[in-house]
C-alpha cells in the first residue's frame, strides 16, 4: 500500500483518524512484499476500528506495469 490509515469510533458513525502510515513502494524484483503498519494510541477508548489502505500502481519493471497492485490484508491485531 501507499499508505495505511487507522480510524476509531465510539458510535460507529463518527470516526477519528489516529494515524496515517506512509509505506515504501516495491523494490525491483520483489515477488512478495510484507508491510507492517502500526498505530499506538495510549489510553484510547473505542468500540469500532476501520483500517484504510491505498494500493499503488505497479512500476515500469513489473510485468503488470501501470495496473493497480493487488492488496491483501492478512491479519489485524488489536492489543490492549
């Protein structure tokens, strides 16, 4: 992803952004890229969490150049 944003809400209608993580783009010849985005907000009280991730366009060296990259989310952990 180009960036990852975490939003929280108590009522599920009004959300507050708690972070916006910029991510590095893929390096040449990368087959699989893992990105770990993290937000720390001590003493936050919330009930709902949204995660927004914006994908990138594949670079010139990639076989799918110019097309949107696939974006898969494997795990989301919430620690308290």
